[in-house]
């Protein structure tokens, strides 16, 4: 399972219709809803805002007024074919006056998403555990040597040092084996 690491925008024109594809890495349904609202605000004169997302087992697509299964489903199919997750693809269409027909729409929306994916930076997702570490000041460098790639999202320096972050299975085992580290494991999630 893979995801993109940065948002991507790509534009193509097919028979005078403009298709703007936006790809976003996502982590929650609320984030998806915010992105959809923001895109509609940013492109207020567009004819359609068709989209699809995959967030682990959660998948959804929308034709947003295009004929049934000619936009959202093709977008979703492309995401699945590329084995992507934690991704939202929105294709904004400005109608150019020439009808494409059902087959033409399927090809246009598919092509729009494929081209955007082709210019994306894709990375594999890893299952990581959200952790909180607490340890004394004298072993901070040891932590960095034991787990140089530990994903740290917050550091707090008080009586002891506290790190909040995400650890792979191997990093978790390494940290558990160190007797001077107090380790709290929270939920598992997929991360880049």
C-alpha cells in the first residue's frame, strides 16, 4: 500500500473542457470534508467537482452531476490500480461546450488522474504505533543512536524528556528493550 507525500495539481484539456486534478495525502474523513469545501471555494465557477478517496477500508466516490459512474468510479479505479491509500483525488471540470459521451467521460477522468499520479512522489505506507517516550537527559543521544529514523512529532523538556511520535515494529522492540525508557503505546496507524 502506497500514498503520495505532497499535494499535486495537474491540468489537462479534452475537447475544450478543462480538467484540473488535485491529489491530497489524507489521514481522516474530516480532513477530506475540509479539502472538498476548500476546493469548491477556490474554484467557484467549475461545472463539476468529482472525487474519490481511499482511507484504508473506507472508499467513496462522487460523480457530482456527471452521468452515473462516468467520473467518480473511474477516479476510484485509478487509485485502486495504483495501490494508493490515504489519498483524495478531486477532478474539477470546466465544461467546454462539447459533450464527451459516457465513454469519453470515463477516459477523460481516468486520464486526468493518471497524469496527476505520474507526477506525484509516491512512498509506501508503514504500520506504526503512536508512542510517548519518557527518559532522563543523559540517554537522549542513546535514543537517537538506537532509533535514528524515529518519527518525532513533539518534544518536551521538563524534569525528564518526553517525546511523542510514531515507531515502526522494529523501533518499538528496540525501545522496549531499553530499561531506562518509559514507553506508552497508543493506537496503530499507517504513516509514510
